């Protein structure tokens, strides 16, 4: 930790707050006479609480006194399958009366610090990855109450903590407004893309069924091609994961040469169109790029090979148009896994102008979509800059660079001295040897 401003100090988190792990779940507590709502890690997000699914379990009167939340408690995600998700902090504001918490959360109850100050500090430590790096585990990563309690906290005077919180919230509120504008702009780009494709294929040209202008084949069903057949290398398998709206995603799956030879009738080659037959909005289509090499299509996709008077890129963009998706919706069958089968795909109406006009439409569409993609890239870069600015604001705040110091504030060292005296007095009264104050870096 870099040098701190005068009148600041460092402290262990458990010196300035009560740090406790939540109550463990047990089958015996699934029912009882004192059922209480409780929070778990799933209820804590980066942006606040998600209280749409709050569970209940039985707490004795003594347990309720121990685990019931109070206004101002900071709840921290104790465990996650992803280390980057450990440490998410949220301040409790009495959202649910009598609510308790489970042992996938750690409760930090400030005694000598401002709740929001600790919350923003822990947010900075989590977002930087420091808490995740200190959370061991295989499959599930845990920070634990003891490890979190020993975390080193930069401690300004109490009044300065409040000024820091106000400064952070002022800066973050501006970023929130900017981020909301960026999200709105991204949604508008989706609308622009749809408008461009709809306009491009609102033609007075003759219409033909897809099956009349291209050769279609679906992938092997049943036991002929399963994930158990995949190998580390060899010919490719084109799956749903590969197919975007006009984009081929290079997700890899392979089969052996021998297996490929048995499935040659399902082979796809560069220039073929592959369309998703299920999963999300269909058809979703893309061209097979040349780098794929030898490949077969899986059963959840359909191979489309245009005839000589059909431009492959024209047909691909036509299949991604709103009109094609609306026509496909009328032909989808099934409830659990709705599918646009081979028969339904063949019946899709395709406007088919002359080949030279198809090329002009492709050039116009790709020019418009390229401009939209460039704007999308610029917006996404702005979002990344915003995320970096958020981290920078928090780093500056806890280095004493965001809010002014006041020489009239009581130094944090004086607060820590009082805490040490209070703790020693309490431990002596309880017949225990007083503990020496220790500062442990938590990252």
C-alpha cells in the first residue's frame, strides 16, 4: 500500500468492524416455527441486491439475534465459482424486515467506520482482483471471514470518510449517466441494423422458395454425431455456437478423419451458408470461411449451397433480414425445443433480382453495416474507458486523492488508540489476555 496522507492510519477490517460468516444451511432448518427470510450470494450483485428470489429457513431466537441484519451492515459475497466474483459488497438498508444471512456471505458491521466507505473500499479491492487472488479454492473460491477480517484498510478520519463517500458518489453518478447513454446508443444501433436489412430486402423482384434456388441439407441426427465423438484435432464440426447473424464464430470442435469420411454427405465447404435451425431467433445465418477446411454440419444447423444464379453473400444477408425471420416464425415447430426444420427452411420466400443487382445490394448492405459496426466498436471502447475510470476513481479515493483533508479532523490514529483501549478493557474483563493490534495486508 502506498504512503497515506497525514491523519490517516491502517487497520485490520476486524478492528473497525464486526466480521462474521453467515448461518450454514441444514435440512433440519427447512421447516420450523420461526421461519425467517435469509440472503445468500445469489442475492448480491455488483450493482446492489437482487431480492427477486429470497429463501427462508428456521432460526432459533438466539440465532436470529446473531444473524439478523441491521441497517448499515455491509454484506460481502464470500464464495463463487469465479474468483473475480468473490468480494462483491452491498450495504443493507432494511429492505426486508427481520432478514438474516447465509454462510455464502460475510457480514461486515462497522463499529468505527462509515458503512459506505467500507463498501466502496471493498468494491475497489474486489474490482481490482485483489480479493479474488486471495480466495483459494478448486471449483469454488472462498475468501472466508478470518481472511477478510485481516484485510488491511486505509483509514481516514471519520469526517473525511464521509467526504470521500460523497466525492465517489458524485463522480460515479456522472459515469452512470454516461453509461446509460451508451447503452441506449447500442440499442439504437440494433434498430439501425434491422432497418438497414429490412430496407435492403424490401424488393419488387420475383420471389422464389429457398429450396428452389439452393441445395439444402441438415446435419446427422441421433447417434451419428454426438459430443462423445469429438476429438482434439481433425475435421471441424459446425455447430450453433459458430453461427451468428452474418458472423462465423471460430468455436472449435473436431472429429476423426474416419468419422468425417462416414459423414461426407453432411460436408460443408467454404462459401456455403450455414443457418441455425434452433436456439434464439432463426434463421441465423453466416458464410463458412475458407480457414475452416474440411467440416461437417451438426443436426442443429442447415447447410445451404446456392445455385449459380444466386450470390452467396446476398442470400446470407437475406436470411438474416427481419422479413426472413418473420416468415420463419410461421414455420417453426415444437414447444420444448422449437425448430425450423429442413422442410420449413426450404419454403422460405426469397426475393431474387438479377445477379448484378444482388451484388449492388450486398455492397450497399455491407457499407451500412460496416458503419454501424464501427460505431458499436467506438461505444464499446467508451464503455471500457468508463470501467477503467471507475477503478481509477476508487483507487484515488483510497489513496487520499479524491477529497480534501481537514486539519481539524481527529486523526485516525487517535480512533485506533481508543479502539485498542476498549478491546483491552473488554478482554481483561472477560479474563482473556489482551491481544496486540496487528496489521495484515490482505492481498
